[in-house]
C-alpha cells in the first residue's frame, strides 16, 4: 500500500470544510425541524370517563370526591351515569372507559375483603383507556393502604360501632395526601409517550436524510477519479511508478474513509441531540462502514463504466433521489405505495436505513446487515476491478 | 541514448503519428517543434510509457522501454503539458508526495524539495495551497515535480505554455543549467524561438511526421539558403500568375486567391517580382520577407506558417 499517497488524497478531501459542514448540517437541521413540528403543541385532552356507582358508600365516595376536586378536574372528566347511558356513551366513543363500583364495594372494603374497581375500556382508543387502567390500579393501592393503616377503626366500623370524628378527619387528610401524588401522574405518561414518538420520528428522519446526503459525498468523492484534472495527475503518478491497482485501491479507500468519518460526525450529532435509549454503537459503526463501502463503490462502478465525471454526475443525481425515495429517506416505507415498497430492495439506502432504524428501536437487524454486507462487498470489488482495468496501459 | 523508431499511433481513424524516428543523445536537449495537433504530445506520451504505440519501438540504452517499464520509469522525469498535481495540497506537500514515490527518505525528500522550490523561486509560497498560485507559479511547480528525483532523462511537454516572458526565460535558463550537469531532455514546443534558443537539436513535426531534423545551426543554415516571402493581395488564378512567378522564383510553397508563399533566390528577385506584379495590375496589400529562422524553414517545408 502506498500510504503517503493514500494520506495525500485523503487530506485533499477536506479542502472545502465549509461545504462539508453545510451538507452535514442540513440533515441535522431538517430532523430538528421535524422534531419540533411534531411536538405536542395541541392541547391535551382530558381523560373522559363515566362512573356507574352501584355502591354509594364511603369507599367509592373517597375516590369520587378526589376525582371531582379542582386539581383532578384539569385532566379528568367524570360523569355519573346509569349502565345504559354509560355504555351508550362508550359506543359513541365519547368516553375512554367506564368505572364501575360494584354494589358491595364499601361493605367489602370496610370488612377488609379485597375490593376491585371494575373498568371497562373503550376498545376504539389506545392510550387513554390504559391511563385509566393505571389510574384504577393507583386508587386500589391507596384504598388498600388506608384500610390497613386504620385497620382498628375500620374493623370497629364494620361491627357497627361508633368511631371518632378524629378518625374521619385523619382518613380524609391521608387520602388527600395520597391522591396528590397521583394528580401529576398521567401527565408524565403523556409526556413520555409523546417524547418517544417524537424521538423515533427525529431518528427516522436523521437516518434517512443522513444516508441521502451521504450519497452526495460518496459520489463527489469517488467520481473525481474520472475528472479531467485527476486524469492529468494520473499520468504523472503512473510515470512515477504507482500502479493502476495501487491507485484505484487508494482512491477507493480514501473515499470510503472520508464518507465513513462524515457518517460518524452526523451520527454523533444525532446522538447528542436526541439521546436515544437504544442502539448498540458497535453495530451502528458496522452499518456505517458497510454503507460507506457500498455507496462509494456504487458510484465507483458508474465511474468505471461511464468514464467521465460530468456524465456520471448527471446520472448520479437521478440515482440518489431514486435510492432515497425507495429507501425510505423522505417517507417511511409504510407510507409508500405498494408497488414502490416492493422495489425498495433496489435502493442502496434501504438495507442500511432499515438496519439503523431497527437497531435504534432495539430490534434485531442481522438480515439487513447481511444484505448490506453482500451488496457492499460485491460493489467494492466490481468498482475496484473496473477502474483498475480502465487505467491499465493501452 | 534514447532511440525512437518508426512510431505509429492512431486514435480511431485519425493518424496522430505516421512513423516518426529520432534519437536523443546523452546530455542533449532535443526539441520536437511543431504546430498544435502535430502529434508532439502523442509522441511524448508513448515515450513516457503512458500510451502504447500501434507499431514502432522506443529504446533506451538499447533496451525496449515497454519491456523494462519499471526500470525506465525510474530513470525519467515527466512534465506533462497540463498541470499535474493536487491543487488542494501545498507545493511542499506535493513535492514530498512525489518524493515518496521514488523512495526518498524523509530528510532527503525535504532537503531536495526545499532546494528545488528555492531554485524555481517558489519557496516563499511552499506552504500555501497550490490553488492560490498564479499560472506561472503552477507551471514552475509542474516542472519542479518532474525533477524531484534527479532523473537522468527529462521529458517536457510544452512546459512554458501560457506564462509570461520573464518566467519563460527563467525556466529556459534553469533547464540549460540542468542539461549542463548531464540531464538529457526531450522538449516539445510550438514556439520556434524557444526551440532555437534552448535546444541542441530539433525535429520539426507536422501532421504526425518529422519533416526535418538536425542541429539548430544546420537548420538555420538551410533556412538561409533562399529567401522566403509571403505576399498578400488579390491574385488572379494560378495559371495566369505562374509565368511571372516562375521567372523569378525557385518554388511556389503555397497559393491561394489571397496569399502566396514563395521561395526566391535573392533580394533582387523579390524586387523584380513585386514590380512585375504591380505592373500586371495586381493589388498587393502586404509583402512579408521572412527572417531566415525556423519559422521560415517550416514555411518552406509545409507552405504554412507556424503560428504561436
Ligand atoms: N485522446 C485522443 N483521442 C483522439 N484524438 C486525439 C487524442 N489525442 C490527440 N488526438 C489527436 O491527435 C493529433 C495529435 O495530437 P497531439 O499529440 O496532442 O498534438 P500536439 O501535442 O502536437 O498538439 C491531433 O489531431 C489530436 O486532435
Ligand atoms: Mg500537445
């Protein structure tokens, strides 16, 4: 290997840092923008529930009094209703769940038997019924705690004895305390869910756009090999004893290293901005490396076949956009028409983008990795061969 | 000694070289002089082993250069017609890169690079990116890169094209100095003056052929043998004019309705011819009596003028 040569042509590639910076910044800015656009700007809808209270005892009253307190009213809307009304509203998708206090709820509670609030979820909704379910769980926990805490008093109550006002006051105070902690809980849920969605969207865009922009770098980097100026230099290089193979290899390697480093820079920026929870860095490095090899070699093959930088560049932009569309750079694959989705395997971006997204979601990506590996290796050797052959003494 | 034998080369249908032969002796500056498109670059590219000839051979010290590629490439320095270096790197970085190809050690490479850049007056800009250089500076760097390894045979393809007179003179001096220390050179140019001043021997090329070859003094003598003149005006057909032309001249070199190139024996004949033409009612706009130089020789040989 001619290290001095490799080093020199690698160094050349950084001659215009401002252009490189701009091209790197664009996908980052775009994904940041999209991240902001998709942020939950719209108002949070309160959780709407109907309550069927067949109990009408003290235990259900404790819960309901909390639910109609001003603090809770900010995020929860309950209406007491009879069975018929409640189910009608559920069918009409006007509420997310129905809360049922069974007939002997208080009785069981006071006696220390297990008590459950029944919840009927609206199957047409996804998040709110789950929030309601978690909420119910919280209520039950609090009620059970209170029951255990005032065991003596409750037992006395169940025996029909008179209890002190002190006990009632204490119960209410404790209840208030405990419910306060619940009041902020659905907001946390909401934020977490929204945040996750936003994050995965941002990562989706950064990955897709990143690969899209990297194709431009790959193209520019390798096709300069068949540019007019480079051809002049080649003459002198060959006379100076560099073989076409050494030349071709060094040109490929320096371009690959260049694209790989840019890819790393982009990924590092994305990592800092979005701080994803998943994504094995080592797997990501492998994906980036394979992509650098594949994309540089793809345009290398074009250069090897066409042999003229300008002509290659004209065709390249077409391929870059095609790859980006089919590879899910602009829209998720699921949003593409069926026919296009079937063609996505033709895209150079596809296996790498999918692998990246899967890794970021904590999923397995070996299928796409293998696809990418085979593609990149094949393109690399083909490009190396074609370009070396073109440069041989004729 | 470099020996070029019957080189032929075609690009598709176009014959760029139609069998050229010449020799370059040790320590000699040999000039290939010819107009654009004569085939100089093609010839030089073959000799530098960048192109294979269709037929013919190139021998150095009796060995075929294509059969001894590595050996030959170590011996030559090559200065291509176009700028051949990396503009994004500095002059020094370019020098060190090429030095590395010839296995020069780090120290030796630095020393030689600095020395050459100094001589070619580039050392004050050695660390600047070459893309910021002027045309003349780039030309000098192009030359510098060809001699980093002190080659025993230097091939230069129009190394002074497109630069100012001062820089041209400077490069010429430099090459002469190099030759005096034993470097042989093959030098192409389309500028007769340059060939005349720099080269020991010259071959004049046109359309892929060598028209004449020899020492510069000998060629100049040939140019002096007769007077070459170019007349411009409105001429009647060749047949009407021929008797009077032939009365005074040895040879018609070329003829068109507006321009006639002639070779005549002496100045008296020039005067007589012009007088007769004017008497015949021919309107003459210009009479150009050529200096006896390589340009006149080229005109004699081809009927065309070698223009810069
Ligand atoms: N790569 C090429 N393909 C086709 N024709 C060429 C090529 N290079 C040179 N020629 C033609 O060959 C002839 C000789 O060119 P060249 O050797 O460059 O002449 P010179 O260097 O004397 O100007 C010209 O007619 C030129 O157009
Ligand atoms: Mg030329």
